C-alpha cells in the first residue's frame, strides 16, 4: 500500500469517527419532531448546534463510512485514474 493510499484510508477513518462515536445523534433529532409545532419551527436556538452542525457532520460521516471500502478497493484495483472515474 502506498503512502498516499495510507493517508487516504487514515483520512476516511478519521472522517468516519463522528458517526461511530455518536450513533444516537439522528435518533435524538428525530425525537424532536414535536418542535415542528412550535411558533418558529425553522430555527430552534436551544438545539442549534445539534440540528444545524452536528447532524450534518454525522450524516456525512455515515455516508463516508459506507462508501469508503468501495472507494479504497477501486484505488487498489487501479480503477481510479481520475476523480470522476474513481467516484
């Protein structure tokens, strides 16, 4: 395995950490469905970090966790000559 591939695997591993460390983040957000009946359902300051920062981070982390084995395998099989072909 080349140094660049090791760095990529390490970066994908680090990027996958949020979903592994906080698997219940999306469940906590789903439990807030009653807040949609509030007078201001689009912005809830009390839960702003969870709703608008942490949830997207965890979601993207989960996507990377699911896609990373295939992306690394494509690189190992030399199918990733350029970024478009790799993805």
